[in-house]
C-alpha cells in the first residue's frame, strides 16, 4: 500500500514538473517568432516601424496590466485553474492574430500577452509552493526550457514562412501546438488539485499592499523591467539591424536563434550559482560587462566576425540576467505568498517599462534613419540594469 502511494506521488510529481516545463515552453515563442517576420508582416499590411514595434510591445502592456491581478485570481480559483485559463487564452490569441486583418492582428497579440502574463506570474509562486527547497534548480529548468523554444521560434520562423511556404500567418500558428499540449497537462493537474486553495485571501491582500512599500521590491522590479527592455528590443530589431549590415533576413533570423541558444548554459547555471551565493552582485557585474561589450560591438563594427561575437555576448547576458530576475522572485521572498506578490508587482512595473522598448527603438530609428542612436541607448540601459541589479542582489527579503 505504501509503495503504491509512493509511486503515485512520484508520478504526480513528474506530471507537475512536466506541466511546469510545458508552461515554460509557451512563455516566449509566441513573441520571439514575430521578430524575424516583423519586416514581412509590416510590408504585407502596410505598417510603419513604430506600429510594427507594437506587435512586441502589446503583450508586454498586457503583462503589466494583468500581473497585479493574477495572484488574487489564483487565490480565488486556484493556481491550476488560472494557469489553464492562461494557456487557453494564449492558444486563442495565437489563432486570432494570424488573420491578415490589422485589428485582429493586434487583438490576438493582446490575448497572447494576457495568456503569457498569467503563466509568467504564477510559475514562481507554484515553484515556491511545490518545491520550496529546490527553487534555484526548478528556476534553472524552466528558464532553460523557455530559452530552447524561444530560440527555436526565432530560427524557424523564416524557414516555415518562406522555405516551406506557410506564409507569416501559419508560421505563427505553429507555436500554438505547445500551448495545446500544455492545456491537456493542466486539465489533468486542475482535476487533481480541484479542492486545493494555497493562499488566504486577507493575507494575500496584505502581502500585495505591503510589497509596494518595499524598496528592495522596487529594485527587483526595475531590474526585471530593464533586462526585459533589452530582451524584447533585441528580439524585435536585431534581425533588422543585422539585415541592414548585409545579412539576409533568413540568416539574421538564425543569428537571433543562435543568440538565444548560446544563452542556454547561462539560463541553467545562473540560478544555480545565485542560490549558492549570499549576494548575487558579482553575477550582476559580469552580466553587465557582457551586455555593454555586446551592444558596443554592434555599434562599432559591421564585419561578420564582430556581428557574431556581439550576438554571442548579448545572448549570454540576456539569458543570464533574465534567469537571475526569475530567481530573485523566489529568493527575495520568504514563502509562496510573498513570491506571488513580488512576482505580480515586479512583472507589472517591469513589463510596463519593457513595453516601451520595441516601440521607442522603432521610433528612434524612424527619426534618425540609423541604428547608432538606438544602440547607444541600449548601452545606457545596460548600465541601469547593473545599477538596480546591485540593489536587488542584496541578501535580504522584501518584507523584513
């Protein structure tokens, strides 16, 4: 009897880990698949650069608006049920935005953002609750899984759209498949946890209110936002920058994919290393140096070698800082309730800031007709990431 129970518990644990990984698979492809195709979509629908930038910014606006609400919704309906709802919204958004009508393109993109926001906010809380002693390891696993599919989406978008002949519409629809598989897993997990309510309403409300008065929480939020600013600008406009430097759009798309693939070791190792250190400031400094060097390389040279080296450095730093930002959401909180509150706040303010990135950089390029000013701006943002990371990397909890 005991052995049967142990086997059942192990199976449940495996399914839960699989559910977390499949959610991670869906956190970026719906967005990273757009970057290599953004020029095709822009030209097909007659859009300007700044409005094309909205295709990346809109999901981030949804992240910002929804993030503070999600912990309360999860408390009322359970993490499993809201996670399932997020995946359904994501699949619906991917389908709607693939219709060649500008309104549906933007409306579907907004739904994509809402769906991803739900999963973004709840994953750190689920991990803190279900794996309290393995937060760093689980963060490494899901951030790496996220990076694998993000890279695949960037690299395969052009081949799917052009080489196979799917067009940009069906090339985007393909990334609804992981969402569909994730839905089946979380239907099962939802049934197994129907009666589970992990948080007390009054307590969660108090945590959410108190978190906004924590200076450390604000520093974590700024770190999250600025590193996201860099990431979403890069996946939106790096192919266009490299294309202007002489690469074909297909090659530029694969460079974006390579950028994310080379960052996978950082995605896995950074949270593990961070969990062994009392202060994460050394990691912040190393990532900052790589970021500044990478964007400076794009600014200073247009040779193929410089482009490759710069892209690799940027890949390491973007993956490393993102994984560290996710780790902060668990490490700076004492329990799952604080993790949910911190995650909601950090992703609200963080992604509101990040949403300005693709739009602002697209506007700067429209005004200057050069990538020099936008790249200099990104170097400045890299310095700010270091500044706020030094505060967020302190060995403290947000509500102590």
